[in-house]
């Protein structure tokens, strides 16, 4: 599949608890996500959008209070903000596969961290979204 080079990536800085993009998910469309970049939470090891299941230290006890408890720390999360409100956060990670079941609305992203503890994060992930409804 060729990737149109003019698509500007959506930048998701690790230290922002919610990044709202201009990209709007439409009902019935199919999307592919191209995800790249690395980020880091404080002194944890650098990680990609797949996150760290076990960063060690105090976080081993705090797993249930992060945005999406069942996903790894610093995994890339996605949701949409539409007429029906905000959908629940979901694991996007490396963005494998074709996505066809996101509710209509603007895409929002964040790192899987604890609300109020984003300031000590750094790095960013770039996300490109391609509508593959026609070609897929
Ligand atoms: Ca943090």
C-alpha cells in the first residue's frame, strides 16, 4: 500500500493527558493507523506505543488507576469525541489491523498514565490515519 506523503501526522506528546485531533472518524468507514515514535515516563525505560507492561517500582502497585487499567503503561490509547459523547479509551498501541468500529467523532489520543501525572512524561508519538474504506 502506498502512503500519501502529504498526510501530516497527528502529534501526541507524552505529557498531554488528552490530545484532540482534527481527524473525524465517520460511521461505516474503515481506517488504518500508522504509528511511530517513542516516549518515556520519568525515569522508566524508553518505550514505543506498545507501552511497558511492568516498568517496576511504585507503578507495579498503581496499575489499576491508570487511564486504561488492562493496558500497559504508556501504551498509546485512542477514543472519539462525537455527538454521542466520548467513547471509552481503547488500546491503539502500534495500530495493527483495520479499524471499523470506532464511534463517529474526532480522534483523541493519550499515553496510558495516571491522570495528574503527565507532567513528568516526555517524547511523542506520531499517528497517521488513513481512510481505507475504498481500497480495503
Ligand atoms: Ca507520568
